[in-house]
C-alpha cells in the first residue's frame, strides 16, 4: 500500500509546527552577525543563546519563538529583527506494538503521523475483514482509539493524528487462544487459534487428513461456562459444507475442548472429508 512507503518525501515543517528536543534552529538577527547562529533544542525544550542565556522554545511555533526572542533582546538592541527557521527536525522515538509486521521502537521525524509509525513497522499484520483499531498514547494523556478502517479505507485524514516523542502505538489484532482437540485428528493436543476463529479452523490446524477417519458430522465441543459448569454440544460440520450454515461452526472460546469421533469409513464420508479438508486449508 503506497500509504505505507518508508521513503516518502518529507515536506518542510509547516508554520504550525511546534518545536521539540533535537530540532536544529537557524536564528538570524538582522545586522547582528554574531547573534545569527544555528542552535539545537535541548532535551528540556530550551536553547542556549548569547546575552539572554536559556530560551524556552519547546512546544512553540517558530513565530512564537521569534517573538519571545525579539522581546528578550530589546534591552540589548534597538528594534531587533529576528527570524527563526527549523533546518533539521529532531527525531521522535515511537514504540509500535501489536498487529504490525515488525513491532519495535522507531526514530521518526517530528512531523510524523500515525500512518508513518505503522509504515516504519512494516505495515499492518494479517487482517481478515475490516482494518483494526490503533490505540495511541502520547504526551502523558489518556490513550486515543483510531479506526484504521476509517482512516485508510474511508480516507478520513483527520484521524491521522500527529505523534510526539515517546508515543506508544498499539495496533489491536486478534488475540491468540488455546483450545484442545482430541480424537480422530492427525495431531491431537493443544491448538492455537485466533480470537474469532471457528471450530473448523481448530480441526484444520489439528490435521484432518483422510487417514484420521474423522466423523465430522458429530463433533463434540465442551465449554466451561461462566458459573463453572461444563456444557457439551454436538456439531455437524458437513451441514455447514452443504448449506453454509455457520450455526454448526461455532466461534471458539479459550479453553474449549473438541473431541472428534472416528467414523466408519465409507466412500461418501471419505469424499466429504476430503472436500472439507480442502476448504478449511484455504482459510489457514
């Protein structure tokens, strides 16, 4: 996706750009060569400048900083004419976690936005359906949830929020779940699936070859309920194959136990099982 290019050309900071640590500033005072110099914004948001010592510029625009420096120089100069330009932006350290291809900490230009952070992490991980939500925490404020579907698919650029140093971006993804699959499967035992996956996915991951001779018309699913009791239900997955009935292919919960009985192998059962195997493999 072009939106996630690592090599986008960065425009010069806009007039609304607010300076922060690491920025290099070219300060020019008309007619005063010794006061025209390049300075770097310190971690505390200040710059060291002749005659006045420290000047706080962090969080200010260049126009605001120029006005403050002009006022600070008036006791020493008659009508000082000050201009300030950002010649190099300091990097923001942004931590990107969750459902991205390469989670980690990245140094991004000070004008970076949410899509830049996701691009630096290699783009989104695997998705099924709508794009997920990104949770952005910055400036010590409470986290903000951003719909990446509305931003990337819907084109709502107002959601492409600007970042700051030490921002944390967490892209929500399907949480892993562990269920147990026993009986006539190739690899009985614990199987890891994702939140939202259905019974057929667990069987596909456990291995549903014709050698297993599974009776997929009578799969038992045991689930521990909220009150601590157990509930067992039987499902005919061939019915889903024939009729597209998802009610017989339930969404899995953490800790579910699936038991697949062995069937009396017939040509019809073998053919249906082979077809079911092919279809479920396409979903992996």
